[in-house]
């Protein structure tokens, strides 16, 4: 009876520390706790995140071997359960059942903030649909770490994550991103880095960029330059190791395309393509609206006749 009264008086937010004994787990409110973990340096975890991981009934992680290193470092013994793209559909009902019992369940990714280029969105969706609470436990994020060290405008940014692996699809996607008036943030793998940077240079134009590698780790490196310079450097140096984030500056304040230049582009495109395809191609290349270009192409095609 006395023990329960103690439990009731205890705050659900803070752990009780007794001198000469281990930290007692905190009483967590029921729900899913989305917990950010380090992206490299194991010290980059918040006090609150450690407490949540210690006190949860269950911790869902992408790879138990990766999360175990963090657990060993902070002497955590909570039960781990793998939750990734391949088993998510079968694990979700089990998690919802656990939450239904009034438990606190934590979700972590291998590194950084879950749901950013990691599995987890469908779980959060299902948890909310079932009427449970979702608690964000913020912390490390490779995208934000790169943004603040890139030396590029940080007031507005667009996170793209990984681009398509094949060059054609990659250029198509980059063309769609070109007009966004914000700094762009990409994740990339070492073997694809120089090709990706070359496609960015060709599609986004002469922008400044930063390649941020191994952030928070011993060999952390931020290399800055134009997209073309960076593409050329990594082409010569070969594929770098480690986790890579590419940050590019927003579209420059280039002079608007001269009407004569635009007409020349449209006329040249109409020799090879239909009105519709020519308009789409030039819209993709210039970032201008397809509707505007189509109207101008229609007028030019009319004059030709």
C-alpha cells in the first residue's frame, strides 16, 4: 500500500534517484515515444531520451545490434524489438496491443530522428488512429546538423532525402525541385556522390553547396564549393566513406530569361517535339510555368504557318 502511494506521488516526468542505488525508472504516461538517437557521437543523446529508453516497456529499433551499442553505453536493459520495413506489418498489431494495456513504447532508428528517411510513419499513423498519444523526444538529426554547418541560407529549407539512384530519374526529380525558393538538403551514398553532384550541377545550375560527411564522428568533414567543383573533386578523389548529406543554396537571383532567348528555345524544341512535349521540356529546364510556355509556343507555332 505504502509503495503504491509513493508511485502515485511520483512525477511521471522525472526519475527518482536514491543515493547508493541505481536510477529507478520513471513512470511514463502511456503512448508511443519517438526518440531521437545519436548520428555518430554517442554523447549526442538527451537526458530525457535516456530516461524514456530506460523506462519504456519496449523499445522498437531498426537493428537490435546497432541500438545495443547505445544501450551498453548507458547501461539500459529495456526489451528491444526489431521494427523495420520487412516486418513492420506483423509487428504493428503487437505494438498497438501493448499500448492498449497502458504501456509506454519507444521507437528509435539506427541514428538520428525516426521517421526521417526511416520506417515509422505508418506506425505513428496507426497509433494515432487507435487513439493513443505520440510523444516526440527531440534530438540529433543529420539534416539539421548539415544545414547549420554548411554556411548556406538556413531560414528556409527543403528536405528531399535520397534522390533516385538512376541518372535519368534523378535529373527529372531535380528539375522538379529547381524552382523551390529554399536551401535543398539531400542524403546520398558514397558510390553515387560524384554522379549525383554532376546531375545537380547540370540541372540546378551554378549553385554553392556543401558536402557534409561523418557528422559528429572523428573524421567529420564539410567541403564547400560550387556543385560543379564538388562533382569534379569527388570524381577525382573517388567515393568517400560514411554518411553523407549534400546541402545546396537556393536558386540564385539570376536575371530573368530574355523573351528572345525563350522564343529561340521554344522554336528549336518545336522542330523536334510536339507542342505539349516542347512546353514540358522547356518548363523543366527554365523553371517557368508550363502553361505560360505552352501559350507562347502556340503563338509561335501560329506565326510559323
